[in-house]
C-alpha cells in the first residue's frame, strides 16, 4: 500500500510541473487576448476616413491601415489557437494521470476494498485522497480549458460587428481567469505530501 502511495506522489510531482506550465500559458493567452481586443476596438475608428485628417490625401490609406490591422489580428488569433492547444495538452496529460492513477489500484493481483482505499499509513495520504485529487485537478482544468476555448472562439464573431460592451464582457471573463482556486489546488498537494511536510 505504501509503495502505491509513493507512486501517486511521483505522479503529483509531474502534475505540479504542469500546473506551473498552466500559469505561464495563462499569462500568454491573456496578453494575446488583450492585443486582439485592442485591434477589434480600433476597427471602427480605422474604417472611418474622417479620422485620418490630412492623411486622407494619401491614396488608399484607409485600406492599407485596415489591411495591416487585419493581418496583425489574424496572426494573434492563430497564436491564441496554438496557446489553446497547449492548454489542451495539459488537460490530456491530467486525464492520463487520472486514468493511470485508477489503474494503479485496479491493476494489482487482488482488488482493493473500499476500506483499504481509505486506510492511512502514518501521515501519508490514503489512496482515495490520491484518486480524488487527480480527478478534481483534471476536472477543474478541463472545465477551465473549455471555458477559455469558448471565449476565444467568440472573439472573431465581433470582428465584423464590433461591440464595445461585448468586447469588454469577454475581456473581463478572460481576465477573471483562471477560475481554478489556487488554495483548493494547494490543499490537494498539501494532503498528498503531508508526510513530507511533517
């Protein structure tokens, strides 16, 4: 039993590395999202030739500026999709850790009882704590990834008909991310590594 717990703790160390990566990717996505919103907000101003003053004398200035902004926006949207793929990769990793974790308790020669799964050895976590921790971390990050994907996919819809209210709402939704309570994640790690903290 103790050896299985140690295997779980190894899994949680790998998961911890992915949590750090998640934070880094989150920061990049937020920056990309803000840049995309800034361009979308400018599109109405760029479209109106009255806003160019004396530059109107330059032939095709409106179209040239608009084209440049759209190219920049397209580049940012492609980058955001790549960033979302990184989130997806982390979610798939967490799913694999959870699946492998379930296999650890099922794969033995004898099936463990519910009592054995909840049995503690000293300050080590019980197997149920380990299984539940992996499941919760996977579900949290999966839900968060799906939310981020929805918000990012809504952004291109505003290009043709920019609405400052909708943009502000989407931006606020993205800024309020992550919806993963850090203290809840830390509590899971504290339970799993309680024997090392003592």
